[in-house]
């Protein structure tokens, strides 16, 4: 079983437009809603590959119920703590002419100390069912920045491998507890450890820092379709060669899902794990709306992924 933690889930409202004009009238071509949040996206991708997954975190109000119902409909097991304030919503504007995506992200609900203790209790119990757990995304109000470090510590005590995918101080604090794999979320600032990730050398430097700070594997994304992966002894470069990308939203979460899946499968070496994970990201990016729905879709992408040791 692969566990996922999403402390700040959302209902994603996706609006398709043709050539977005700022400060101007824009006609929406199509609109739909779906459950969102980085960990939730990981669970969707894991389930798409036919693996069992359990999603945890905070949900509130009607939006929270919508998320839970959707996930259960997809075959994802859920064990969320329900809070008084309602779950946030995000608005994603997808420009069909330029291929650009604009995200308007709400801050999220207020979490009480009691809510946090209940979530930790759920997390502790669920770890008895999991081999890997992913800890992803932003924090709602009221959550201390060391929360991911606390959850990593609990998981390690229970013998569960951890994957950290976050940004800012919560990412730095989480690294102190030594996750198995760590990937910074660069969507907001494209910077980690004071390093702006503009070229391959920047990504290598950041990936090495992740290892030095406690992770066994460090992954840093570069220019959407490239990733640098560091271990204690090696640096790997991976790149998608397929150019007709439809939708990059959730592709990074699918990459994380791929690594989580390979950590539950015996006999996978690092090169195979990287190729499979990059193929998960590509399979997600080729879908207009939903995650891929079969492992076969992922395996078809193998030929479009280059992996090499530097």
C-alpha cells in the first residue's frame, strides 16, 4: 500500500480559454472541476497504475465531501480528518492557444491543534498498512513548518519509506528527518537553498544539497520535461523527448507516484525507477483532463524517455 498525505487539498476549477487577455473580457470554452492537491494527485496516478493507495489529510465542508466521494469512486481508500472550515478551491486557467496554465491558489482553512493531533493519530495507525508514504504540497493555516519532519519521523519508526515533495521552510525542515527521496516544489519561486534553477548545473548543485541534508535520493526538475536525480554516489539525467504535451498540471505528482510505485516493487534499479517515473509524468502530461488509467499507458512512454548517468 502507498500512502499519500495532502494537508491542503482543493477542489480544482479548470477553465479553458483561447488566448487569455489580462484586464479584458475572456470567454470560457469549457469548465470542469476535480479533486486536487499534490498528494491527492499522487494517489490518482498510483491507482491509475493499478496499485493500492490510501489518501490522508484534512477535508472540510461540501468541497471536502466531493473530494472524498471522487477518490472513493476511483478506488482510492480515504482516511481524512474532517475539520470545521471548508476545503479551499483553486482556479486553473488553461490557455489553449499558448499552452500556458495560470493557477490562482487559495490559502486554505485554519487547522486547530486538536485537528493536527487527530491527523497524526490517523497517520500513525495507517503506517502499519503502508510500505511507502508521500508527503506533498502546501500547508493550510495553523500548521507548523516542521509538520513534514514530524510525519517522516513517525513513518521511519514504523519502517515506512518516505517521499517529500514540498517547498520553502517545510521542505528544509522535512529534510532534517532524512526522507528516502526528496523533490522540491519549484512552482512558486524556481529556487531552493538559495539556488535559482535555470540550467543543468543549478539542478545538479541543488540535488547534491538534498543528499547532503539527509535524503538518499534527490530529484530536481528543470524546464518541465527534464529532471536531475542524485544519489550518494551518482548523478542521473532524465528527459522526455515527446514534444506534443497537452497538460503539465499534475505531471510532477505523477513523477512522484512513479518513484513511490518502484519503491514497492522488488528488483528495480535506479535507472529503471527513473525511467518508469518519468514515463508516469509523460503519460499524465498527454492527458487533457484526468490522470492516465492504466500501466500500459505508462509503459508506452518508455521509448520517449532518455535516461543517462552523468
